[in-house]
């Protein structure tokens, strides 16, 4: 649909209002005179002025003959030839002669004058002139009314109606109704406002739906984690009550009670930390620290922190990394993501198993893998492993002590750093977590790009 500027539209309306009455005037003139030339009209006006002068001179010079029938007949013939009529009245406003009794009252095409001789008022004269342009003037006036009506309808259709509908759409959106259809317009400025309004509506709808999803997810996470907190809390309180009441009397039983309490407190610490990190992830992106970090060093720190836990289960951890695995990002968050991956592998790898960690460069990416020799993922788990609080019935159960947020947090941290994380099963068995993040740009490359 071709569009026009509102200034052009206004100018066209103005020209139309001027042109249509003129066209009606010309059409009426042609229908009356059978010609488009206005020269004949000019000549008619000159002839009319001559006739008026001649009739006026005759009336003023023959004041003593106004009542003479012969003079009146001669005047009547002259008036018929000039297509005029006359009313002659005495000084006392008495009718002396009326050439056409049907023409009486006031009319626009008249001329009036008084006849004075020797300082005395002799009478008053009214000349009724031919109305040669009446049809043209009426046609032009009708054309003006029609032009105003058409322009008004056009303004309403192309300007007022779209604006009214956009106002109605805004009120619908304010009530939460996103299913609105915005009207099209052939005026460029209104079309641009419509397009901008449409973009705003879609953005608001996406933001509203995302906010609703986040709020629903947040409520679900808080409810689920609060439920998970009850189990270790009850266990911790039970064992502490046992210690307080002297149920554990032998040193071995007391040591076992204390070990259970420490284990449950550590589980509580993990749950609270995961909940805090998960709820904070929505606000981290704007505050993300984008410094150059050694990803190999991050992985080594994570392995060192999880190695004691792995040694208790007799799990060996092997690590292979390229010399240069630098990236840009927040060291603390990346280390937290790797800790979650390794913690997940340690918890679900059976005693005497093995975990392999690799880090290498691939094109402009730092790629890393974490493989364990556990049972791996089921088909359902592969589809939902990164969902918040999802834990499979077997290998991802509450018995492992996980909160169900570790892999979710790791994936979000990796994605906020411009990469991604995926889960699969290794061909030789066990779970395989593969991820990548952009490689840090070297200084000389950065200078070349700027240059």
C-alpha cells in the first residue's frame, strides 16, 4: 500500500477544496454558454453597464413623462431588450410604474437611486438586473460544500479512525488483552506510529509473559526448595535431640550422630547456596564481570575442591587441558558452574569410578567436557536435565543430596557468558556434559579490528 506524508495529504486536501468549486463553476458556465471562454461573460458585463447607464439617463431626463403610457411602452421595450425591469416610485413612495409586477421585494441583483431636480426629490427608482452568474455561483457553492464533505470523510478515514483505534487498542492492552489488531493507514506518519506501537505491544507482551514465567518458576523453586529443606532439618533436629537426651551413650554412636549432623548441615548449605545463586541469576547479567580469565585454572580449582569428596568414594579424576584456554568472564561464576558439573559427576559416579575432564581450543571457542562412569542419563532425563528442580527417579534422586538446581545454574552461567551447555551419554557409557564459551580476544587481534 502506497503511503503519503501528512503534509502532502493536507496540501492535497487544500488544493481539492479550491479546485472542486472552480470545476463546478466552469461546468455550470459551459452548460449555460456552451463555451469554456469567459470573454463572452466580460462582454455581457460591459453591455449590462451600458444598458444601465442608458435606462438611468432616460428615467432621469424624462421625469415629467413617468406617467405617460407611450413613454412607459418605450421604456418597457428598452428594458425587455436589456433583460431588466424597473420600479418607479414618487417622493411619497407611491408606485408610478412597474415594468414587471412579478418582480417585487428585495433581491441581490438590484440598483436603487433617487431622482432629484431643482433641489427637490422627484422619486425613487429600483432597477432589477439580469442574474447572469447565479447558476455558476450556486454550482461553485455546492462544489465547496461537496469538497469539504469529501475532505472530512478522507480525514476521518485516513487520520482520525486509525488514531481512535490505536487509542482503543491501548485501553485494551491496559486491561491485559494482548490480542489487538492495529489498523493500517496510508498516511506515513500514522503508519510509523502504528508500527512503533505494534513493536511496543509485542515487546510488552514478551516482557509480561517472561515475567509471568519467571514469577511462576520462582514460586515453584522456592516452594520445592523449602520442601527439600524440611528433610535435612527434621533429620538434624532428630539427631541433635538424641544427643541432648543422651540416647547416644557410646563414643561410637555419638560420633555417628555428629557425622550425620555435619552431613545434613552440609546438605542444607548446598540447598541454600543453590537457591541463592538461582534467584540471583536473573540480575547477574547486567553486573557481569568481563575480565580475561584462565579457564584451565578455573577447572583446576574446581577439581581440587571436589577431589577430597571424590577420594572418599575412591573416584579418580583425570584432567587434560590445552596450554591456552583463556576467556572473558566472571571467574567466580564460571568456577561455580564447573563446581556444579563436577559435584554432579562425583555424586552420581559409583565408588571406584572415574571422571575425565578435558579443555581445549576449537576455532574461536574454549570447549570443555566432563565425563563420568556412572549410569548416565535416561531418555527422559536428557530432555529435562536442565529444568529447575528436575531429578530422575533413579540416578538423580534426593538420596544423592542434590537440590536439582546445579545443572540449571551451570547452563545459565555458561549462556550468560555467550556459550552453551548440553548433556548426553558417552558411547562407552556414563554421562557426558559438553560446553563451550567464546575464546578471549588477543590484544593484537583487537587492535586489528579497531584499525
